[in-house]
C-alpha cells in the first residue's frame, strides 16, 4: 500500500493526502492506495496541489498496516511521519 | 563587542522587508517554489525532514545577553520553545512556519542578528575561538579580524555565487580551539622571527565526503594584508574551482588537484595586483574595530584558587565541574566558564527558551552580559570572577546546565541527523544520548579523561566525525542504520583525520563498540596518556582486534 506525503507550504509541517483531496497531519486519516492505478491517481492529485502552491514536494511512500495503524516501511519516512525519535526539549 | 553602525542596520532591516514581500508573494502563489527556494535560502530558511528550519548566524560565536533573550523569544513565539546550537557557532530553529519567518527575522534584526549568508554558495559566518579575548595563550584577539572579515564578506558582490560554500575560521592562539585546519581558509595567528603578530594562512581543509587537512600557503601574513590576500584566494577559487560537480566544487578539491605550490603561485600572482589597493587595512581601521573588543574594566582581584580548592573538597560535584568546565582566564581572579549543552536530558546543542533566558540573566550577573557559542555545541561565560564560581555553578545546576563533562566522553558533537535533517541517512542524537547514558558515572568519565566523540548522520560530516578522537558515521545499509567508526581524528593545532576501524555496527551495537574501544584504551594506555596519544602510539591493531576479533 502507498500514501502521499508532503509538507504544507504555509507552515511547512508534514501532511498526507486524504480521500477527499485534502491534507491531514494524521497518517491514520490519509488516503491509502492499494494498487498502482490508485497510487497514480493520488500522485496526480498531489502534484496538482503542489502546482497550486498548497504543498511542497509530494511523493508516494510504501506503508503497511500494523495493529490497525499505518506504518511507513522505510525508517526515514517513518521518522518523517511520526516526528523526531528523541524527546523535544521542554 | 561589535555594535552595528547605520550601514549594518540598514542592510539587515531592508533585507527583512524584502524577504517579507517575497514571502507574501510566495504564500499568494505569485512565486513558485523553484523561484522562491534560492530567496529563502539566502535568508537561512531551509526545508527539512519535518518542517522549515531557520538558521541564524552568531557572528564568530559572540552573543550578548540581550541577543540570547531575543533567541529565547523567537524560540518561544515562533517555534516549539527551543533552539539548536550548531558546529558552525550558529543557532537553528526546527519548527518555524513560513508565514512567521519575516516577523521572526524582524525581531532578530532588532538585536543585530540575521540569517543572511547562512546558506548558499557564499562566504558563511566566520568562526573563531570561544575563548577569544580572554585566553591566556592568545597573541591577539581574533574577533577583531573576524569582524573585519564579516564586513568585507557581507554581500561581497564578487563572491556571492562561488562554486560552493566557503568557511573561514580564525584563531589568535597557538592552541587551536577553532578547528582552523579543517576550514576552506584557516587563519592561525603567530609571531614571526621579528616578534610581529601575523597569520599563517591555511587553505583547502574540510570535512564532508572528501576530507582534507588544510595546507599552509603562507607562513606569515601581516594583518594589514589580510583582506587583499583573502580576496586573492577567493578570486583564484572563484575562477578555477569546479562548477560541474557539486561534490568536487569546494576549494579543497582545487588545492588538492593543483597542489599547494601551484595554488600559492596563482594566489600570489593575483595578490600582486591588489595587495596595495583599497583592501589594505590601515592600522587606524584595525584600531577602530579593536576598540569594540576592548577588555572589560576588570577589577584588581586576588587569585581565588585556594578557596576554590577548599570548596571543591567539601563538594565533589563542584570539584568535578571546576576541573572539567572551568578554564584559566588571562586576568588574575577571573575564570572562563564552559556551559555544557550535553546533559543526559537534551540532544547535544539544544537549549530551551527558559534555559536561554536564565543563561542571559547569568551572563548579566556574572560575565559582563556576554556569552559565546563554540563549535563543540557548548556555551561559554568568558569573564567570571573566581569568587562567584560556586554560586554560578549552583545556579547552572538548577537549570541542568552544569554537567561536568567538557572535553570528555559525553561531551559529544552530534549533527541533527535523521531525527531532523532531510539529507541524513541515519540518526545521530539517539546514539549520542545512549553514549551519554552509558557513561553517567562522572568518576568513570573523568577516569577515561580527555576525549572527543563526534557523530554525523551522513557523509556531509556536519558532526565533524572525521576529526573526533572517536568518529562515528551513520550510514544506511539496506534500509538499516549502521555506524562506522574512525579513530585518531583531531581538529586542534595537530589536526588529523581519523582512520576507519572496519565494517560498521548496527544501531544496537554502536554504543557497545564505543565501550570496547574505551576499555581497550584504558587497558593499554601509559600513565597520563590521552586516548588520542595512545592511538597515535599504538595504532589501529589493538582496537581492531577488540572490535572484530583476531585477524
């Protein structure tokens, strides 16, 4: 399975493309492509959003479902999706 | 310290307003990303793994308390309440939002700070010795020359589009605390046979994927010719440096390819034309800048060492801090205090807004309102009365800034790595924190003695791994984080590049490997011998055998 990951233009935070062609910070609410045709459709929508200056650099990432949660399979994308693996100073 | 004149202020304020308009146009969609990217980078704004990142210069590592408070304000108002001090003596904010950047830059401009030339193929922030002006071994204050270089290199029209970025470092002391031999240009002050102070000029040092120790192309340069000689070097580089391949575009590649003698010849040929031009620095100009860095009005004080030793006997934690974090000051009765940003609880170089504010207050109370940032991602209070040390230590301890580990195993340089950086292949911070946790016994830390561990999360080497006594490089090996080790690196006056131990280790074995290396060292060292000295004496074999078994 695949999802679209990107950064929003205005705040820069990581977002995922949703089924209704919007964007969410919550990976659990992002659209899932289960085959190449669906992935191509999502990517086309995302590229249109990039051209419309909504997001930056969208691309597809492979994900798996683990215990009901989406998890990017590559650790770089996992960290990108879930934030730094170290505690933020507070 | 230096204060902006009307030209500096005008330049920075105009840039803020220009970038504000550019940002507005970008958000409205009037500028596309490929048009906007170079404009934002010219102001220090990157897009990283999770968000935008704003890099702000701390010129040659010198900060006033007022500036530190403004850095805290920016962290609190526009970011997640913290900032990250880097190996370039700069600060980075990891979560800044594009819409807020112009306001943040306007706030920083109020205290004479900005992100201009903190990115891109131009002359970056000149870095220096964190003990500048207060070190006992210093010949002249390097900040004076750093400031002169800053003024010369700021928006220098000829050098705004170099083949690649360009970093200059200056030390005014024979003991190099500024790593000048691993910069594009390193300037090391020393005296010639006639006793006059001048610069050894070292060119083509650098780290990254092709590390080099710089080569000396002039043994002694009179300060009056500093700018003309720098200009000649930059001109040769700008003309002859490669532009076809960004990995071969740094000056180190050019110097290595043509050789130091040929490079020197080209520089000298160019220098002949401009040596006595308007670039020549009259003594009056050097004196004018020097006045900004005039020594403080130090009080005549007695040496307080005996009393400190007594306080140390009564309090071993204070004694450990005194030994590791406090350095000699050139004026009797004063001390240089290093503030470790390497506690167990925070990533190396990170500081919360509350810590920044508190540190600014301590600078005001104990150190003439001044602070320094060093390239090992720590801070310095340069002018503390010895008699205030105990009180200051207590206050630092109360905000988790008194870890007594400067120059020791847990005083680790670590780049942001894959926790933040879009270029990284592996994480750095968790390895640093694991090492720190493994070496929590300060007795053990001090028993191991002087040691630098430097960690980079990719071959760009922002974590200076090539010049760590122990260097750790994170790599991606078939989708897993692996860590390669180098031993014997150093960035001081006897700089050397580390040697690879052999194959890397998976993340869960990396800290064990550090321990193996250090246990081996402790076993074979001579009395009083630092890790680096032992390595230089015995070479790789015992360490290799300990790590990988008999060959």
